[in-house]
C-alpha cells in the first residue's frame, strides 16, 4: 500500500478507516444506516416544510435549506467513505480529490452563513417582534438564502484554484476519511505557504465573524427573554430558538475541533473521529433535533397523518 516516490502523482489512495475486516464491515453497516437515516430525515424535513402551509414561515424556510446543505455535505463524503471500507482503501484521481474538497468546503461555508442568518431571524422574532414580519419578508429571505449558496461556492474558489494548480508528488496515500485541505497540502511538492495564509485569512470572515455575530445575537436574545415577566412567556420565547442553539453548538464545536487538531502524529485518529462527527453524524442530528424538539414540526406531521387517514 505504501507507494511513495518523487514522481508526479496522478491519483491518490484514500485509506479511510483501516482495521480488520470485521471492523470495516461493521463500520460499513453503521455508516450506511446512518446515511440512509440522514437522507430520509432531511428529505422528510424538506418535504414537510414545502407541503405544510403552517410551516411557510422564515424560520422553516431557512431550515429547509439547512437540510439541503446537510444532504449536500453527506452525499459528498459518505458514499466514497463506504467505498474505502469495502476495499480497504479507494483510488481517486487528483482532480476528483480536489473536487471533493471543493464541495465539502462550499457546504461548510454556506452552512456557516445560513446558521448566521437563522440567528438573525431569531433575534428579530424575539427582540423586534412588531417589525419581524415587515423586515423578514420573502424578498429578504430569498436574498439571504441565495447569498448563502453563492458565497459558499464563490469563496471556496479562493482556496480551490491555487490547490488545483499545485503539483503533487511523493506519497500518494491520503490517510483520512475524505479529501481535505491538510492531506492535499502534505502531498504537494509545490509551495503551500500562500494557500495556508489564504485559509487563515478567509477563516476570519467565513467562520470567526459569523460565530461572533451568532454569540452577540444570542446575548441580546437572552437579555430580552429575561425581561419577560411570566415564566410561560420566557419558556415560549426560549423554545423558539433552542433547536437552533443546539445545532449551532454541535456544528461549530465539530468544526472548530476539526481544524484545530493537528493532522499528524497521535492525533490523526482523533482528527478522523472529529471529521466523522462533522460529515457523517452532524447531518443526521439536525433533522432529529428539529423534529424531536420542535412543536410546530410535530403538529404539522400529525395534521399530515390525519389528512392521509381521512383520505
């Protein structure tokens, strides 16, 4: 399996998760079931929101696109991961590897911006309820969603273009669950300082600023909720944003851990675990959190089931 020399690389060997056949087949079944539930849950959320009139509100409009981002991320990573488990590694072309990195980077950026938009939506709903409907109209919603998608794909080009121009030589083995920036830089025989600098600079407007904005909006939300005189009112206000808080905590926790853990040495396996949490299990958690913790989702589902029973 060790194919390291100084010739130019035309393809990589993506190792995924190594181990005994029993371990790999067990993980294959586990990840396959997880992927099926992820796709089913997110498609269910999208279909329920589209089909239920009571869910045609800004919060669920954004939730619909959050589910689409999760489908996009999971589909980009999990099928290839399953292939590595079946074959104890998988061959992938350099272009295919760079493409996978581009789409994973795009979905990460888009979801960061969308979660920021969703926090602003909750801020308006709780802190400025009288102006909420007029401010968060259909035009503003569409602008937010379109820009979240566009910025994800466009800003990713700032990283993907210099990576695609690199030459890769030496070891063609990527000891990771998918093609990410760190293993690509390790396999490059071109200068990587510019790409590394761009990554640090871009992380400020893409990750840091949105995360700080989310924190500030929730500080304002909590202060507003504490001013509500009744316990019932405080509970109702907090319940409207509790699911989003849970998703943000899970998403940014996994994202920060993913990019702060070193990519070599004893931490390599830990980094794989964090990447699994981020790419395989987080897309499953989002529909579970919103469906189990959200009363509107449960009510819409009950009405849908009731209508089908009547028919």
